[in-house]
C-alpha cells in the first residue's frame, strides 16, 4: 500500500482505494437481494508484531457484523523472519530444499542488516 507509517494503515484500508472497501456483490439466487462476498485476509510482516496489531484492528472493525460478513483472518505467526528461520532449519536437516520455499525475494528490515532471506 502507498503508506509510510503503520498508523496510517487503517485509514488506507477503509478508503475508496483500500481493500476493505472493495466488497463484491453477488446475486442471491432465491431473491433479488445482493449478498456480500467477503474475502479471506492474510497478514504478514517481518517479525509478527505489526501483523498482530493489524489482525486485532481488522477483527474489531468487523465485530458488529453478522458472521457471514466477517472475513477469515490469518497471520504468519512470528512473521517472515520466523518462516525464514524455520525453513533454514528444515534445509539444514535435509528435509527441504531451497526450491520448496514459499518465500521469494528479500525481506527488507530497517536496521543494520538491510535485508534477510
């Protein structure tokens, strides 16, 4: 998303360009009423803290909705870094190969490391 600070993420998500505002309407077969299709949401970040905060915010945003209007929310516990550490251990133990990784690219971090992975 075109944001620079985590604090501006909620307003972006709810804006006209944001993913939470883009609900698709599907015709309800027994009647002429439109039914809302809610997409699943997957969150991930470097270490897991921001995506945990985001998951909580999204869950609270949908508290007043009916069950069928709430998205399923998934998060990568521990973030990308935990996945990279786990995957490296799997490769060290010869249980996985690099080609089996589901993460491609670099995990950029805002410290002296620059990136991991």
